[in-house]
């Protein structure tokens, strides 16, 4: 369970970071 939660958190963080990077590039 913990491993799955950690992987999900990592994926979510990667998505958030990716969106932030895209926004930074746009602006």
C-alpha cells in the first residue's frame, strides 16, 4: 500500500511540476 501511495504521489508531483514548468515557459 505504501509503495503504491508513494508512486501515486510521485506521479502527481511530476504532473504538477510539469504544469508549472509549462506555465513558466508560456509566461
